[in-house]
């Protein structure tokens, strides 16, 4: 049975089940995490009902319904501000290593058989009864991450499952992978080249964000898989990871794996990072690798997190000289005490000259560690303005 939880017993979830006349079950991550006592975030359901029927019944019950993946049988229902992905039971007709052509079915075992790992093929009904068609409960209890059926076939259906294996192993696995499985994963790894860069990066970032991804990353490096998805990774990168704080985020871990001076914009273009992801890790790299006399200017512009990551990477690489900056990172940053009005009062008109004077004065204020008072800052500004 599922442990008690609002995510499945609450009014929003039960109303969705009622709209589908009880012909739906919770599936996948929500069931798995609930059974492990972890917080549940996304709630997915499976149903034998065709997607058009799901849409019609949901709308008739006053729920919002969006055909977010109707060609694959997925309808997103929204109730009480909460999204529920409802997908019709499916079986694979054909696969090519990237995606599958599916047919809808009313058979729960067929739907379970096409999933990746046994612990992800657990279902639960609206009364909390758990259904386990492929032995996932035992594997969940022991921490054994097992492919459903033939592992080679599951991987060949979608090569992203190679990276998913290492991510799920990092989060849920307590039984180490066998040498045979690691060999199979390595032999299958060339198939990763078929995948879009966005899918590969999304999976790699999730792995780097796990609480303790070191064993999985070490296995990926030992099998040659890590260099395929992260070109240029340094040989000692995983060892450096071990010196990072346990709470290190994805950016610190990624930077630790890469050599000093890594061409991050080129890697970002290859892996299709978002602009904010690239900007964040560039600040980390600047703090970790460049000459800086103080962190104040960067702290004001970017906040503490990328600086903290850069300091940790620098220390993990063997240079702890900036660890003392952590005290500054935890100190509230004061507001710059002057503005354009103060420059105008000295007879300077709005424009490039005013902007330049403010920039120079702010740099002076930051170089002093934000300690100058408003009066002192005004005095410095005045010293920059020629007498009228």
C-alpha cells in the first residue's frame, strides 16, 4: 500500500480519478518515491482510456485539459492548480534508439513491459493499492536498479537510457552494477550520438545534481562513456569531485571535471546550454581560475552562489586561498550609497560622462569592501569632477 499522502489522497488527485471513472492508476516516479518515503513532485497517471476520452471526461468534470502529447497518448489535466499527466497505456510498435512508434492498448502488462527499470513500472490505484507487474518492489527494497526484460533491447529502444541508468543508480542504487552490465552500457554508448544535445545535457545535468553522483561518474569514466558526453573531461576529474563539499551543485561538479581554462562557450554550444547556465558557470570559472583581489564586485552583480561554487572548485583543485571569502558571501550586500542625482548635483549632465563617473566610483567603493560611508563616497566622487 502507498503511505498516506496528499499527493494521491487529496481532493485534486481524487477528482482526477473520479473524472476518469476510476480507470487510471498513478505510475512511475510518484509511486516509487512515495514508497521510499521521499517527497513526490510530478504526478503521472496511466489509463486504458483513449486520449480523446480522457479529454472529454476531464472537460465534462470541469477540469482543464491540454493535449500536450496527444500523439503519444498524453493529456495534461490541471485541477486545483496542480498538473497531472495522464497517458494512455501503450506498447511499442517500432523504436530507433531515439523515440518509439506506439500503439494504444488496454493491457497493463504491455504498458509495463515497455518501461525502462523495474522500479519505474509500479502502479497504484486511488485506494493506494500497489501493482507490481515486473518485480519492481523487491528491487526497490534492495536498491537494485534493473532493466525490465532484456537490458540490451531496452537500451537499443532509447539510448538515453544509458545516462538514465547512471542517474538512477546515483539516486536509488545500492547494489553496484555488474561488470557485464557496464560492458553492455559501454558497447551501446555510440548510440548516444543519435540523440539530441538537449536530451543528453538535460540528463547529464540531472546526474550532476544528484546528492552523490561520484560512483556513477567514476563508472562512466572507467567505461569511456563520460568523455563521449563531456568532451575534454580531465582524467583526475572524478577524484577532484571527491574534494568538493557534499552540497556542491551541478556547476561546481561540472567545472571540477573539466581542465583549467576549459572553453566553456564551445561546450555550451555543443550541449545546447541555456544562456543563464553558461553565464553561471562562467562566473564560477572566473572565481576558480582568474586573478581577483576581492569578490565584492562579482558578489554584487551575481550573488553568492556562482562565487561559492568557484571557490569550492579552486580549493578542490588544490588552491584553498579563497576559502576565507565564504564569510563575505554570507554577509548581506549593502546598496551603493549614491546615484545619478548626486552626480547631477555636481553639474554633470545625464549621459556617458555621468555613467562613467558612477562606474569608477562604484568600483572604488567595491574595492574597499563596501565600507565607505555615503559622505566618503560623495567626497571621492567629487574628487573626480573637475571644478566648474
